[in-house]
């Protein structure tokens, strides 16, 4: 199985700032990396897939980059609703595997 | 509006069985592959099983293979997960999730149903 290593585990930031979350695959997954947001009481939300393609409804302040084994999620001009948990997931092969998550907290 | 509503969870003793259901609405259920994904308390997400739209293709995580069975009833817009020989490590919030296009990813998720395996 492809192991996904996500960093950092925790991140504190203020509204208006920019943050980056990294995800590293144990082998090449081409461009097939997705990012999800998880918030209490809400359904998990697909933000980005294929490395950099924004899912419909994802604000443009979110962006994804990378290919092969190294990927980054960047959130610019943080809004209050952006705080929560973020997971990466490789969608190159079965079984799909997730990173351990990054908790984005309000500073 | 797409909705996925899971049910059937609860407290069960190790070695026993439990069947989860997920009722779908707001889209043509029979056109989409579906998955079960779980999250142990305080842990990350773990994919459990996939079933194609017509049930022709089914995949399982190695951790549940031989113990869990995914199925669907397209006439009832319902996805199922039959869980047998349950272990304490199966304790988790179980989500059903819809496949996005032809990709191995998930565009709509339910709120989840809790399964606790304990004596």
C-alpha cells in the first residue's frame, strides 16, 4: 500500500495569513492526490483532486501543487471557516490511503 | 441535494456481527460507485470497501477482507456493510461516501455512524 506522510500535524495561524500543508507519498502517485477538509458536525469535503484541480465550490484561496511523491496544499488569506482538519489521499491506486491529518487551529 | 444517511451502528461484543446501512438521495444512486470509510476515535481516515454501480467490482481493505461484505440495493437506494467477527480495532465512525467520476476519491460523505466493539 502507498503510505502517505502528512506534515505538520498541527498548525496555528490567524485569519488573513497563508499556510501550507505537505503530503509525501511512499512511491510515485503521478498527479493523483486529493485534499479533504473535516469539521465537527459537517460532512467531509473534497477540496482538490489530481494534485491541483479545485472541486466545484472550493474557494480560489485554496490551491494544490506537486507531482510524483511530494504535494502541497496552500491556503491564502485564511478565513475563519478554514480552521479544521485537513487530510490528503492518494487516488492513484487501490487501496486509497490517507495521510494522518493536519489540524489547522486559530492562533 | 445529495444526502447520505448511515444507520445501524451501536455497541457490539467482540466476535459478533452488525450490519450498517446508508440511504442515498438527491442523485441517481445506481450510476455511482460507493464506499465505506472509517475513522477510529482520534485517528485518521481508513478506506474499508468499494462497490461499483452495478456491483460487478468489489474491493476490500486487507484489514477487513473475509470479515466484512459490502453490498447495495439500487432499487432501494441503499448501501450496506455486513460486519462479522468484529474486533476491538473495528471500533470507529463509519462513513459511506460516493465515488467522484471515475476516480478513486470521494465527493460526498455521510455524517457517519458509530460502531463500538467492546465486551
